[in-house]
C-alpha cells in the first residue's frame, strides 16, 4: 500500500551522523525529516501491513557531487521477512532498472580483510588510524572507532568496489546497527542485521531487519545523545509518539530506503547529482 507521511515533524533523529534541518513554526520548532522511517513505523505498528512511499527527505550540511540537502527516497517495509529476503527484492528491482546482469554479497569484515588486510571487528583503534593516515592522506586528528571504519569504507573500500557492479554489504558491526536487530553468531562476533547496497561504488540503499524491542531502541537513542553531548552538541528530543508506537508493538518487518536521485545518476552513467537535478542546492 502506498502511504504519505509528513515532511515536517515535531522531532528528528538522534543519530549523530545525521543533522536534521530545523524549521521555526508558529507553535515551535519542527524538523524536516531525514527519512520517513519514524512515521512509516508508526503506521506499521497501527497495523498497516506492507507499505511504501516516494518522498522528499532532507539533511543539513551535506552538499557535494553525491549529496544534496534535499533528496528523493523510495522507502518500503515488508512484514514477515528478514533483511536477506529484502536484499534479494532490492537486487531484483535494480536488475530491471540498470544494465548490470548480476549482483554479489560481501560480509563487511571480508571486504576489510580482502582489501585492507585487517579484521574490522577486533583491530585496535590505533591500527585503524594508522591505516587511514597511510591510505587516505590528510585525515581528522581524532575519530571514534566507527569513525575510522567509516573513513576507511568511504575512502578505500568504496573506490575499490567501483568496478564490481551491484554489491550488497552485510553483517555490519553491532555498533553500526542503528535501528536494525543485532544477531548473535555463536563463537563469532555478533553482527547487525542490515545491508547497504552499492552500485559501481556509490551507496544506493540501506536496509534493516528492524529492531522491535522498544526498550532496546530507547537504549540506542540514549547512546546517541550521550555521544552528542560528549562531542559538545545538545542532546536531541525523542519522538514520544514514535516511542509509544514502538511500545505498542512493531511487527516483525524489514525496511529499506533507496535514493532515487543516485539511482537515476547510475542509470545515466554520471557520478555528479548536479547533472541529473534541474534544481540542485546551488541552483534552487
């Protein structure tokens, strides 16, 4: 079922990596949504069943060849399936829209082991920093463990897979789970039940087998705010309606957000969004 949810809402995300755009309104501050995720999950908790929407979304301070503060998403949720089943659905969609004939799946750790000769789950932070400085040139003076991993992913892994076609990366570290479930792996490290899809090295989609435990979600939001305050930034308000919906029960489901602007760029063979947006940030 197609749905439509508000672009402006009373709360934004707590993820420190995402900066929502704030809008003053007559009754207080509102937030342009970085994705329709929270509202769509409220619908799922209310019994909507499988849903999708195409909408605008927004992020502050992200302007570049592959980033525009205003962008278009296709986001959908399927009940009763996990992230691997959803991954296959995304792959089948992309094969109908792109000239690529095949797709492949790589565990996060395997990519780092094959391309950088490190295990990202147990490598010391100092080792990650050393490799980043060797491989990436000028880097920030200090980052968290996940910060170094993200830097290595964007500056080393993504360029390396730019000739691999459609690539799904799975089994992320639990610290990068966001709102995905965390799955135990026996004697191995636990992993996040999520995937990211890359096309020719460009991140196109991000999917989760959704965490349904409201207590665990609250813990993660509190962790986000702790990281924000530790970095000298103000904590962000939680969305009470979203939290109430999660407490009432989110059904077993998997969801994915796919960037349509980037998909069009992939179809047209360009890596610069300004080439496919009539009104990009600098011309709007």
